[in-house]
């Protein structure tokens, strides 16, 4: 009995439509991309019921001729590619000719369009891939596409649509993504006759961002401009003082196409890996310009994912772009919490302790010089401004003054950062300071742990461990990294082995072992409540100022916060 049949065109179109069109937001995305390709300066989107019953996208772009309108809704009709070679050099957002055909297969589609040089326009109505009306009509330059009753003829897909609010959220998200990267285009989104988003055209990228995120975000953003032999990257990234609980506010574009790419996302977030608390993420708006021949945008039906020729180089370029931007900016957060305001305005809780009784460091009699000690050396490599040490607050915070600002420095967090970077730098150069154990440790392992330890001996040697075989499933540990202190930590060593077993090929030792190194630095550093002297403070500040990121501890907690004297005077009602 014969079982194989050829599917009819109607069913083929529905299957294809299901790959391209998932929900109303998929329709809006495709239509916005077509409008941008048509050089539109205005793109207006109107929805009803989250786009499930009705959506309309209007633009003032180039418009289509009568013949182009008639062909536009057929499968694989496109003006963007002519031959197979063009598929590997895509310079437009839309190109496959599947969007309108897919929409037409599962809805009632109305296309109205007119180019500037024609007197009248054309309107076509298609329902379920069947043309119903084809007529001449008066209309302005540009194209308007209306979509009614999405998935009316595919009930299985329709039932998987979410609530009106959820579908609206998805549409708002995609409109926002393209509004962010196209400042010269006026975007407007209306839902059930209520304006949701209105982003006027502007010549300035930063002004465009304020229309979407609000003015308060500006002080938390850093301009990123980077180029190397492979890519040109530009946009804005947030200071660590602005973080989110999800990656939802990270907008990544390749050649102005909004995409999702794990390599790029990982590079961005790894660049922040010691600047933010666990499970916190920066706000990012980045466009990466790549030679179109180096990417394949045809690997996903909705063109939301792309394949890039050299993923490793891409990772390194994005990581360097973000890291260099962070390193060259002042990241000291300005924070005025109610608790800190209370401390600053309540002198009973604001007690400065003596740094030392030695008069050569601390002149109690000289009121003008009291607690004012010049601190950091003025060197070109310093990442911190020149400071004057004022005192210590509750054996925890170093109090300092910079021109125009009051600074509080967490002594434990500062020491953590110094130790962490010192050790990661040693790792990077494969020059970890080690100490030989007076009594080598005999360590019994499981057969699996033992085999990993022997197989990954070079990795663990770079970490500062020297050991040799000492019987069945047993090692003789002779050295440990100095940062660990004087005792061998069995559990930590086994943690390293477990990490190596889970991840076969680390990108870099310092990144691979970040959590363990951070734990080591935390355990070894001075703690809150420990007494430190003025020479120690001076040394900490000097070392900290030379570090790549002297603003947060390895776990992402701030090392220091600052208040401007202007803010302090407002708090004390000296100015209104």
C-alpha cells in the first residue's frame, strides 16, 4: 500500500507560515523590517486585542508599484536577492519573501501601497492564500499592511496564543528593540486606541534612549565605541550601579538587525562578571557591524538567530569592547539611601576613630590638618582620583575626600579585589606565587577524582598545586598557592577537580575558576571589624588604584560609594 503523498499548496503554506509566524509579535517584526528596508521615516503600529484580532503597520517608505504589490504576498517573492550568492551577503532585514506569504496563509491580509511617482495606489485583500480583491485606490506614499483574525484557519495554533496582555507585551518588546536602534525613525504603537509607545525621530542616539527608558537612566550609561581588524561595535552599556534581574534589557544587534546570540551575550555578561552581584545583569544596547559575508542570517525561520563565521574572535572583540569601556570610566556609585542619610545627619552615630596614636601620622593638635592625610599617588595609571584619608567608620569603612566628593570605602571589599586581581594576574601569566608545605599532604581520592587530577595536572599546576602519585587513588600534595594561606584546603582542591570534570575546555583559567578564586580572596582578606593602621590604608588605596576594576569586590558588591558636596549641602539644608 502506498503511503507517501504530495501535500497540497494550502497545507504547505500553513506549515511554512507556522515556522515564520508564531504570534502577533512575529507579524509586527516582519512588517517593521520591511518598512525599514523601504527607507521609512515613520512606522506606526496599531493593535486590537494584543494583535490577535487586528493589527496594522503603516509606513511612509518607498511604497510598491502595482506589479510589486500583486507579487509581494506570494511565497519566495523578493526584491532583496537575485541568486544563491546573494544569500551570503545579506544587506537588508527582509530577504526571503516568506513574511507576507506566511501571514496571508493564516489570516485576512490587506496590503495598500503607493510609490511616490505614481498617482494612485494598489490594494489587495488575501484570505488564506486566496486573492479576494485587487483594486486601484487613492492613498499616500508608503505601505500599509493590515492583518485580521490571525490563525483563523489553524485553530491548533490559535489556542496557543497567550492572553491579550502577554501578546501585547511581546509586540511592545519588538517595537522597542527596533525603535532603540533606529533613532531617525518615528515609531508609534497604539493598542485598543490607547498610545503605548511614541518615540519621535531624533539625530541623537542617547536622546532616543531617553524616550524609551526615561531621563534617569542617562547618568548610568556609558558610551561604547570600539573597532578592531574584525568588527566595529558601538552603543551604550550601563554602569554596574544599574543592573536588572534578567537579561530583558539587553538589546544586541548585528548590522542593525535585532538578534539573539549566545556568544555575544556571554561576552557581554562575562565582562561584568566581578562587577555585579550573582544573577544581576547590565542594560546593554550594542550594534556590531560585521561584513555580511561573515554571517548567515538564514539559519532560523524567524531570522532571530544568526551564525557567525568566527565565534571565538567575536567573543574576544565584544569582551574587549565592554571591558575597555568599563575600565576607562569612573564606576564609583552615587548612592543616598535613607539609612546612610540618617547616619550622615546624626552625629552620634557618625564617629571617626583614631587612625593611629603615632604623632608623625596623626596630628591631634592641628585642627586644620586633623584627619586629612594625602593618600593616592598622582600617577597616570591610577584608576581612582587623588584622595585624602579622613578616618575610619565603625572599623569597617575608610572615609576619604576627593575634590567635590565624600567617599566611603569598604575595607574588606577593597582587600578582596586586590587579592582577586593579584591572583588572576598571576594565573594569566602562569606565575602563581606558591608555598611549599612543610609536611606534604597525603590525599585519598575517588577513582574518578584521581584520574581527573592526573589528566588535568597542568591546569592545577597553573593554580599553584604541585603533587605526585602516591599509591592507589592517592596524591601527595607538596605546594599550594600563597593566597590560600598556610593550610591545605582539601575541599577547595576537590572543588577545582569537580569544575574541571564538568567543563572540559575552560576559556581562561581566571574565568573558569572565578567563583573559587573569589571565595579564596574573600576568606583571606581583612574583615569588617579588623583594625588597620594608616600605612595599611595607604597601601590598600595605592594598590586598589592600580587595579583594572577598583569599584567592586569579586562578588559584585561595591567597594566604594560617593556623595557630592552639593548633595550633602542639600541634605543639611544649606542650599535649597
